[in-house]
């Protein structure tokens, strides 16, 4: 399990994190030629509602995709774990008019995702789309139509570029469905520019992790950034075996702030929509003695004063355009925190690449 000093630079996980800007550009070009994206963007006579389904990281991806879908298309969407569909199928509201489902699985083999797709399509008669990074998967056999982003697939156990690539793809399809060509163009420009930001983000996070040791990691985000906060907490937990939690930013005031100490790292995913209210929580946690990290597209002096570390993306576009890049600093945090403990990022403790049940 242990890894040699600086051995992480040769790991698949590290290389895949750093590859994301280039991979996003390839994925967006694939989407332009995809028949799947045509099917997803096709207009309906009735306004549909959407169910985004996943397990683990793919569920947090579903969270970000559902909120993005509603904000971009105006169509109601929500995220549900695959297990919830299997155990409580009535909660999927199958009686909802014109319900569609999107089932997400990197491998296309995750048992709960595959079984959920089968239940949705064959028993509930809900049109079901799959999105994965593997061709000819079990998920594809259970869906009406499936998109396989093979360029975004990974060797690593922990999901990194597959998460961001599938999220960006679903955002692109939502914008396409809404006839928002400007948003689609913004995603392409963002992807091209992000690659140039990676060296700086990596250097900042590696130095910060080397200088600090924490007992607790907290990740905070509102709206579309809540799914990012949940995924960030999972990444740090998976890669460094650290205790980590996620909350809606303003909800952290209502009890959870009791845990804040100088050994607590609090990462804020700052939105444009709720910046002032989120800044007030950031300032409050700084006053309580927590170590504060701000991840945002652009920071002002108020954010800088209240933060021990500012990770500024400086990318074009609105907050949804830059949603996926916000997770990358936390991917790096998990990797470097794990390496600091002597853990091998390619061999995370107790984890397998795919959860396949008998």
C-alpha cells in the first residue's frame, strides 16, 4: 500500500487528474457527432421531468447534473441513488407525467445502477438513457440509448476525470436541449483554458497539504455546488482515509459549526449567485478558528481576507460553465493528503474499481 516519495507523479490517478482539460476538449468534440446527444436534446410535446441516477461518485455527479439540467432547461430534475430506486421504487414518482431517467455508471457494470436501469425501463416503462465510459456494457443492454465516453475512462480506482467529463457532457446536452449555443461554446473555451491552470492549482494544493495536517475536512456548497461538495468530501475520504463531511454552506451554521477548531479544514465552493451570503459564513468560520479554503472562479479582497488558501480558477463563463473544474482542487487535496500518509493513490484502501454484487 505504501508509496515511495514522489512516486505519486507516476501514478495513474495523478496523471488522470492532470489530463482533465485535454480530455474535456476531446469529449466535447465527440458529443457534437453523437446520435445520443441528438436524442437527449430532441424536443417533446410535453414538458418532461428527469431522474438522474447513480451510485457513489456517480450519484454526486447526478446531483450536479440534475441541478444544472433544471437551471439550463427549466425542466424539473432530481438525483436519486440507484439503491433507493431498488428499495423504495415508489419514491421515484413513476406517476409523474413524461418522466425520463438518466443512469450514470463509469464502468457500466455497477450492479445497483444496472438493476435500477432495468427496473425503470422494463417494469416502470420509463424512457431510460445511460451514460458511461465503457463500450458494450451491461448498462447499455438495459437502457433505451447509451452514451459511452471512452476517452474519459480511467485506469484508477477513484473516479476523477470520468466524473468531470460526464458532468460536462450532461451540461452540454442540457444546453443543447435548451437551444443555448452560447453555453456550449463557453464549455469549449473553458476546457481549452483549464489545461493552462492545472500547474498552478497543483503547486498551490501540494504546498498547502505539505504545510498542514487536519483532523477533519468539511466541504460546503449551495445549489449546483452542493453535489461538488459531496463529491469533494468523498474524494478526500477515499484517497487519504480521512474523516470528511459535506453540507449546504448556510446549513453549516445550524449545529455543525460546533466541530470547528484550528485542525478543521473548511473548503467553500463559492458561487456567483449566493456569494455575499456564503462569504458571511466563510468569515464566521475564520473567526471561529477554522482553516478556510476558498475555491472560486474569481476572488475579491473580502474572500482573500477570510481565507487561508484561495484557489482561483480564472475561467470564462458563468458559474455552471465552471462547475466541473471546481472539484479538481479537492481531487488534488485527497491525493496529496493520502500520499502524505504513505498511501498509494492507485491502490485505495478497501476499494475496488467497480461494485459488482452477486
